[in-house]
C-alpha cells in the first residue's frame, strides 16, 4: 500500500491518475485512524499484501470501486442515476467549502488543478504544504454522524484476511484457465 508516515502524519500517496494533478499525497483523516486503518495496513504488510483492498481485482481497481458501488445500490433498490460513486467526491468538496477550507487545499486533496490559485500569487504556488492539507482533510465532518457502530472489534479484519490468499489464488487460477480456453478456441478458429 502507499500508506506511510510523513512528518508524523499518516498519508496516502496516490501514484497514478489521469492527470499530473491526480498524483498527490493525501493525509488520512483522524477518524479513519481511530477506526483502525493504521493497524489494518500493518496487518496487510505482514501478510504480504501491497494493496489496501487486496480482495478487489488488481486489474482496473479504479473501475471496480464504481462497479461495486453500483451493485450495492442495486441490492438496496436505489435507482436514482444521480447516485454514483463519483458523488462522494462532490459531497466531500461541498462539505469542505461549507466548512471554510481553503480552495487550494481542497483542490489539492481531491486532485484538481489549482485553477482557483490563478491571479497575483497563483503562478508562484508550487506545492501545498502537508499541514494545510491535513487541516483540509480534518474539515470533513458531518454533524450527527456517529462512527461508533462502524468500529469493529477486529479492525484488522483478521478472519477475512486469513481467507484472502486462498481466494486470490483461486481467482488467479480461474482467470488463467479462461485465458487458456480463449487461446485454445482462437487457435481452433484460425485457419492454418
């Protein structure tokens, strides 16, 4: 995973994206740390996993989150096409603006170009500091949201992670067999 500490702050390095501004270092919200994220990441490393969600397919992980969100909505009978995975980003940006977070911090946290930084000083801003980004992240708060029910007795998901190596191996074997079948079929269909 790309989670590590910088200057005493747990951060997530986003290493790939569509644009240069997509690549960024984002501080982890203190509520996620309280929920056990740091312990979970350590457990993953010990088990040899290098992704935050090792149970999700490695190919096109950015697409999988949206697909899984869509399936979850379907199981709940939610048909509103405006409720997309991308709605989370919109909600966070709105929350940050309403909380008075600085525009430059918001743009950097969500990976947008700092268009709001144009003008007298904008062209001279090279990097938004970690402290400003941490303050921006911490501005995400929802009055009345109680995360206690989300907290787990086992924040490291020990039982779930124990089963993952076998599940991942089984999935890799399944994909390998599909590829072999496809190659065999292609060979049979091609004229010699």
